[in-house]
């Protein structure tokens, strides 16, 4: 697999998260190329990772072609690659909401398309990526190889499940960052320095995350263990419920799910 030629159309944060994981895992940077209209971005990434900057026509001949542009830009990009894609290439889309039928309508039913919903912790090798495809085993294996170096990988049974995946894990890091942002601001309001507040929040978030993943206990059980009746945590949780935090989070996640459908 490490001989595969892999092209990224779009060189934003998500593309960097994925190809940096590949390079760290041992995939040759010389076998990776990027295409992006922002020349300064391409030059910066070339210097940082020693990968190749390519033309669109050259990129489309790669074994894997990763479409890493924003959903709103996808229609224009697909028009630009008509007639350029190799029949043997595996096409990977990381664009939220854009269904495989949108690719087939423009590029033909014979393409080998895999949809991936990753998230930004891929940059640290701690990503969560959900994949869907009706393409053959070769393309399944290539997509698995592409993403496994960046974190955990799961396959979903139906494409419509990717809307929920987008709302939960695709957008999910931002929800946790927002909570950390609010807690840190509260800590500073109570008199702690910015540096100390950030250290407390960051390490608490890391520890809580590891407990969620490694303890074997559910989030509900872990929360209950910390929440002693009549204690400080109970006082905080009571106010959060009174102020509607659970309902606001649920509505937010559902809004992300709906937006994913709209983008498609």
C-alpha cells in the first residue's frame, strides 16, 4: 500500500490532517501530491512535508484521489475533473453532506467512490473516521489504509448514517472545544490566571477523555461517580440543567445533522 500514489484536491486543514498521518505512518511523501488554488499554502506544505505540488490533470491519474474541498465548492471541482479521472482510481470524498450520487451524476456510474467523514484530531493520530462505499474490495482496502494512520476507522451500512456521523464526530471536536473555552473563561473570572486556567482545563479534558475511552464505563456512570449528592459538582450540574444545557446541546447536534442533509 505504501507505493500508492495519493492526490489531495484541496489542501486545507483536513487534507493536512490526513496526509500528515500517512507520512508519520511511513507513506513516502514523494508519493503524495496536493492541488490547491492558494499558491502560498501549497508552498508552505511542500516545505513542511516534502510532498509534491501537482496540476489537476496529473493528480487525477493517482491511485487515490481525495476530494478535500468544502461542500460548497464540490460542484465546481467535479466539473473541472470531467474526463480526467482514471478508471482504476479510488475517489475519496471528505466533504460533509455530498452524496455519492452527486459524483456519479457528473463523473459517471463507473467511478469508484468512497465517502469518508473524518475529524480534525486526525492531525494527532487520534481521529475518528466513518466510511461508506459500494465500491469493490480494492477500493475499500485503499480507503481503510488512507484513514487508519490518522486514528480509528468504522464503516457504516448506509450512506444516510453519515449525516449523523457528521453531527456527532465530524463536528464534535468543536463542541468539546467550546465547553473548554467556557470553563476556562469561568476560571479566569474567578481569579485564576489564563495560563493556570488553561492548564487545568486541558488536563481535565484529557483525563476525562481517557476515562471515557479506557474505563469501560458509560458517560452517565462516570458522571454519576463524580457527582456526590449535595456537593460542588451536583450544584454545577443542577444549574446546567436548569439553564437548559442538555437541550441546547441536543438541538445543536440535530442542527448539524440537518445542515449535512442540506449540503447534500
